[in-house]
């Protein structure tokens, strides 16, 4: 328990397992199993947690309630880890093995049946979701009103999603309206506005979509989805591209931040506001916006991306202002050297730091910096595919800029080397690199020339 409460979940799992071998007096074995599985889930050991349940399922000391509580938490964790198909297959198997168990409490049986229905949809089987929903509703008479309402309303939303997935949009829209008519202010009924808005947005009907989101905020201002609806509405306004709608999006974000200052979306909303201000040329306000979230959320998971955006803004705003240009360069160089930053961000920062040096007339230093980036993130790696799409994109951009700068200095061997790396490592812009090599007199070879 001390390990678990202290956040050392790996040690907690091992301690629970050890305690199960020599069961302390007054402690239920099922409780220990559940806590061990929960600790492994918290530690990210999802496969180990599943194997542990399977092993202990044969132990008569593991009661059905703790078994299914463990399965419930494991299924949700697998779902969150984008392993929904695995979760669905597992729950399906366990339900088949243990479907008629009188010891399973009614409320837990309902939750498991609902989860099985939800996972079917996420596993790409919407028809099975529609087929299962009535059997779940048949169980609702055995549970309390609150749980019955919650499950019935969420089932209605699941059915609508399944109908959309089957291209039965008219039925889906009718189902969403039914959820609102039947269950009023439930979370599912409120979210149905977002579901319907997303459908209309996908059809290009952004005005209709925004009207639905506005209706949600107006009718349910205290619901947890209201802030999200404002954020979605801002994104849809941005999608209309014209300056009047970009300013409308900024207004939606201001409403979100003012009305829901404690929302987890405030950071992202302000971030988006900075991007929108850049789009309409309000560089000074964009800079202030990025600085405000960097100062307010110094430990946020995406604060480094905000710092990159701030550097980009400073660089764009700088003109002949050496102070702003130097500030941008300092941020780029710090992000390039920050070991905890994502690799793709470090490569991007290295490219932009070099660009800043070129603009200040320090081309040689820029070339040296770019080669350092290439050496660290490409030449020292046997397989560049591990960099991901963004990392490979920024490496290609770095090598392209490196080659162009070397050419400008008449260092043609170095330029050829840079272009050859794009070609030989299969990076984006491979065909462009081949064209540059041909221009520099390099005969094409019969090898992979990379993506375009």
C-alpha cells in the first residue's frame, strides 16, 4: 500500500504478489489480486496484468467480483493505449467463459455488458454494437435508476455512432434526437450535440455544426462538455479561413478562457489563439499569447511546442530588430540541445537555429550546426524510419538547406553529400534531391530515391 500510494507501482505489484504467496491474516486474496493487477496497469504493464489475471483465474481464492473489477480496469487501460481490438477480444472471451455467474453483481454485469458493446464499435464492428444494445437494456431493470439512466443514454449514443459508421446517417441523426428527448441533461444527451456537429462538419456544413455547438453551450453552460464545444466551434470557424471567421474563432476562445478558466483546454485554446493571431498578422499579440501560456503552464506536457511557436513568432516579427532575432535564435538553440525534447522538435529547432545564423551572416556556423544535427540524428542511426514522419521531414529540410548553403559557398562536394543523404536514406524530397544531384553532374543510380 505504501508503494502504491507513493506512486512506485512496479514495487507495489511485486509486493502484492509476494503477499498473496503468504496471505496475511484478515486479508482477502481477491483484494490482493485486484490491487496487484491495478498496480501493473498503473505501471503500464498491460500484457503482464492480463497474463496475471489469466494465471490467477484458476485460483479459487479469486472471487468473481475482484476478477471482473480487474478485467474492467484492464479493458479500459487497453482501450486508452489504442489496443481496443485486444480489449474487445479479451472481454468477449471472458464473457463467453463466465456469462452465467450468479455471483456477479447486477451493476457490474451491466457495466461489463456495456463495455463489451462499446468495444465492439471501436473494434470496427458497428453491427454487433447494434445487435448487443437490446440485450444490455434488458439488464437495466436489475439496477438502480441512476446507473440505468446512465447506461441507457450512453447506449443510445453508441447506437448513433454505429449507425453513422454504417452510413445510415438519417437513422443516426434521429437516434441522437431521441437521446436528447429521452434523457434531457445527461452527459450522453449533451454530447449528442457534439456528435451531430461533427457529422455536419464532415459534410462541409460548418454553419449548421457551429449552431449545434452554440446550442449546447447555451442550454448546458455548466456541463463538462461546454468548454469543449466552444473549442470545437473555434476550430470550425478557423476552417472557414476568411479573416472575419478567424476573428470569430479568437472570440470563441476568449469566451472559453473567460467562462471556464479551470478547464484543461485553456492551454490549448490559448495556443490556438496565438496561431490564429499569427494568421491575421497580429504578431505582437501572438507573441504575448504564447508568453502568457509559457509563464502560466511551465510544466505542461506541450509547453515546448509553445516555446517553438514563440520563437517562430519572434523570428517572423524581427525584421531588422536584432534583439527579437537573437531571442528567437536563443530559443531554437536551447530546444535543439534539450535532451528531454522530442527528437523531431530538436531537429526542427536545429534547422531554424541555422537559418537564424544565416540571416545574421554566419553561414559557416550554420553549416557546422546543421552537420551536427545530421550526424546526431541520422548518421549515428542505422535506420532513419525510427525518427517518425516529422523527424524525417525536418531532416530532409535540414539537408536541403545545408546543400543549398554549401552550393552558395561553392562547396560542391559537401552539397552533393547532403543531397545524397536525402536520396540514400529514403527521406522525403528524394526526387528533388536526385534532380539537384543531376544538376551537379552526379549520374543517377539504380537505387531507392526516396519519397516525394
